[in-house]
C-alpha cells in the first residue's frame, strides 16, 4: 500500500521538489487556501452576529422595494430594481461592516498568536522581509490596510505575488513583509505516511487482541 502511495505521489507530483538554499516563500495558491480557511473559520464564529447585523440593516428597508426585487422576472430586472430602490446601498454597508469585523479578527489573531489558523495549518508565516523576524504591530496594521489597495483592482495586488521571486503582494510591499513556508519539503507527505503507519499498527494490534480473546474463550 505504501508503494502505491509513493507511485501516486510521483505521478501526481503531490510534493514537487523545492530549493534547499534560502527561505521558501509562500506561493499564491497556498496563501489563498490559508485565507479561505481563515475566512471560513471566522465566518462560522461570527455568523450569529452577522445575521443580527443583517436583520438590523434591512429591518427599516421599505418592504415594497424588496417585493419589487423579488417580483423581477430576469436577473437584469432584479439587479436594476436592486440599484434603483437603494437596496444596494444597504447591502454594501452591511458587507463593509462585516468585512471590518473579519479584518479586525484576523489582525487580532496575528498580533496575539503571530499567525492565523489557515497559515498555521499550511505552514505559512508572515515575517519581516530582510530579517525574517516577527513583524511589528504597525507592520501588521499596514499589511491589513494594504488589502484595501491590493483587492479592488480585480485582485491584481494579490496575484502580483505570482510575478516576483519573493511572492510579495502589494500589501506585503506596503508593510515590508514576506510570507515564508516554515515546514520542510515533504513534511505533509511524511505526516500522511506516519498517520497511515500508525493506523495500520493500531488495526493490527486490535486484530491480534481479538484473536487472542477468541483463543482464550476456546
């Protein structure tokens, strides 16, 4: 079975070779996955609060405006009604408040734990560009504010990390930071193999114990 997984790893290139000299910078894919995990975790935590906020924002909206949007026959008509009735303004304000709450939560985790769940899970860490030390409080704040520059132009500032060797987005450039990979090449594959070996040993020990119990009963 282990040979099968080794062959699968080779064919699928699950763990491509990495350079061994110097730091390994986090690429856009791994950083995007980490951000997705962070947002999912935080959204699940804050979902009750967001539902209350949404209810508060839309509580005083004219019911006729909502009925007009719901009565639209096409997406274009619904979108036009959404804009004309002013519902879009309420929706954007609600989204902005939620975004600020999420950003504050991420910033709080970075300042308290020096990392976030998503980055920790994928072995990523935000550090100073040249010294690779912990960023200062102001650098964390600047990096978070930098998303306001990096995200709006169709995520160009985020994908900019694909076009330089250090994989720095605009928010990293603003803050003077980089994202590095803290775990060695093949770490995840090694953990998977250890887990598989442990599971096999446990199942083998359980089977042997059952066989001994059966012999003793006889």
